């Protein structure tokens, strides 16, 4: 087993690559030398058409998940990693938010990654050394305080659970999966999160992208199931 896996020749799918953390991950992995398949609700022409495919993926438009995986295989002939990054925030507590908000959180943050993972699994198994990185949150690990969105927290706990299920589903085919759980990251999403760490204390998207780059490079015998990247001091996180 090599000390680190090489980037060249490996194909990575990233959902929600249009902006925020997803766009930063795409920039970082392109610089590393990966070939990329970028899922976007409204695809834009790729900056580097040699190594980058852009394709429509909308978690609320069910067939786009399998169609995007299929297009990736057609273009590159293989799939080595899936980064489930696309996600939304809605404020749902016992007092605020609606049933529709809760359904939307479940549709985008949970069912989207489920559908993509299901479609990608046979190809990730076949690739050997396949990788899945799910962008969860510290909200996937605990409920911070009374101001937290329970709806968002529940969706991210579900994504952490799905990560562990993915590890069991692929382990014997050398597939490894990680639940990456950042605290507040400086993107549009965090602007709507009540009680989030304010501006200067937030993580830069490029820092999360660097972490994803590291995770994809780790060999099969250095598997990280959960990685919490926190901005605050919290017991056990
Ligand atoms: N920012 C934080 O503090 C923070 C912390 C921990 C974890 N996270 C997680 O990190 C991930 C990325 O968040 P971000 O902060 O980068 O948010 P962002 O800047 O708001 O970007 C969200 C991304 O998700 C896409 N998206 C939204 N709805 C979608 C749908 N129905 N189908 C497919 N894609 C959809 C967006 O596409 P459009 O451009 O088309 O809208 C965009 O690319 C999310 O899973 C989020 O929960 C964020």
C-alpha cells in the first residue's frame, strides 16, 4: 500500500459545486490533478474541459442523480470518489419552521446523498480504493444549544449515519468513507444560521477543501470514519 494515493487518473464527483464549499473543493482537487465531474443545479461550462465535466444534479429532481453518475462513467470510464456536498439550511425547531421546510431538508441533505451513493456504489466498488466524503457538520454530532435548527441537525445526523452504512457497504472492496463535520464555514449558507460563530471566527472554504484533498489521498489502511473540524471549544468535539 502506498503512503498516499495519487490524484492523476482518478475521477471525483462533487455535488453542489457551483459555489461555497463545493466550488472550493473543485478548485483544490483540480489543482491536485484529479479529473472532476461537477454536479450543479444549473451547469456552467467547465473551466478546464479536458479534465472537468459539468452536469445537472438537483436533489429534488430524482432522475438527475443516476443520470449524472451515468454521464460521468460515459465521459471518464471510471469513478473513484464521490463528495456529497450539496446541502441547504432551513430553520426548523419545535416552535419555528414548517413541515415543508423539514421535507426540503430531508430531500436535499439526506435523500440526495442517498440516491447518489446508491447509484455510484457499484462503480466505486469496481474502481477499488473508492472514496466517499460526506460534508456533514458539527450539527451532525450534537445539538449545540436552544438556538440550533433541529431540522438541520437531524438531517446531518442522518448523513453521518449514512456514512457509516457506506463504510459497511464498501469495506471489502477497499471503499472508504468519511463524515467530514465542519463548524461554521464562511459561505452564503451560514448567514442564515442562528447562533453561528460570527465572521472572523469562521473556517474558510479553502480549508475544508484542503481537508477533502487529504482524505482522498489516504490509503485504505488509514481510514478516517469521522473528522470534526471545529471553530469552538466543545467537550469531545
Ligand atoms: N457553511 C457552513 O457553515 C457549513 C458548515 C458545515 C457544513 N456545511 C455543509 O456544507 C455543504 C455546502 O454548504 P455551503 O456552505 O457551501 O453552502 P452554499 O454556499 O449555500 O452552497 C450550497 C450548494 O448546494 C447546492 N444546492 C442547493 N440546493 C440543491 C439541490 N436541491 N440540489 C442540488 N444542489 C443543491 C447549491 O447550488 P445552487 O448554486 O444551485 O443553489 C450550492 O452549490 C452543505 O451540505 C452544508 O450543509 C456548511
